[in-house]
C-alpha cells in the first residue's frame, strides 16, 4: 500500500507564502503522477497541480503564476510552493498519487491552509 503524508499547512496573511510537502511511503509504483487538490466545505475537490515521474507539470488556471509544483523522485517527495496567497486559497489541501501501471488513486489525509485578509 501507498501512504501519503502532507505537511506545511498553516495560517498566513494575504500576500504571504507557504510550502506544502508530501512524503510517499510504502510500495510505490514505478511510474506515477503526483499532485495536489484542495477542498472547502460544501464544494467539490479542486485540482491544483500535478507532476509526472518524468517531470511534466500541469497547473490550474486559478493558481498559475502563484503556485509551483515540484517533485524529488529520489526522496519520494512532492512539493507545492504557494506564493501571493489569497483568502480564496483557504482550503484543505490533499496530496494525490495516480499509479500509471495499476490506475489506482491514493490520497493523503489533508493539511489545512488558512489565508486571512
């Protein structure tokens, strides 16, 4: 099984920065896409960014230019650098992994990000 553990969430004022980290452990797939989603109560989980094993990234329009995703395959980590944070970025942020070989999805437990105006 794959376990994903997020860290780095917290409270910050608008305009500030946070960096989220996600550590992957367990029986990791050879090829995967890792990424971040966020969710606020009462709304659907929203795609934020992803990065493949080969380094191809994708990022949502809502955060492009402010958020950057990166991945360290050797350390089995994925990161989300969030700059110029806005109150509307407030949400629970979830780490996600999609295994290319098995097509299974894995989720972390989430980390809260709160941005105050």
